[in-house]
C-alpha cells in the first residue's frame, strides 16, 4: 500500500511546464500506439458511457445523484478523448507579435 501511495504522490504534473501540444502528443502515444493502449482507451470510453445514454435501462424513478455520478464519468472520458482528437493550435512567440503602438 505504501508503494501505491508513493506512486500517487509522484503523479503531480506541473501545469506551467506541460504545454497543450505535449499533452496531445503524450495522450496519443499512450492510447493509440499500442494494442494495450487502444484496449485501455476503449475501456475508459466504455466506463464513461460514451456510446450509450445513461438513461437507457435505468430503473424508474431516476435517481438524480446516480445521473450526476454517471455524468462525471462521462465528462472525464470525453475530456480524455477530446485531448487526443483536437491538436492544439500553436501560440505565436511573444517576439513575433506586434503591438498596436508600433
């Protein structure tokens, strides 16, 4: 258990050094370059209920707390999927921008 907690402590990613293009490339490498990565991605998308509605087969009356929980799962899966789908636009260099005053 201690090894697991140490691993979790090391997982923090400094957001100021992690560019959107790096995130895009990392996610694509992890999830799309190997069969294992594609299987894991399919599992995550399945857990996120990407391909089916939450409401199909849900017993009535509908529990709003269950819906909120399922929407949270769906949101995370969609976020992972969207990071891989849309390549971020490159920002112009600060030196390349021209101010209106010039």
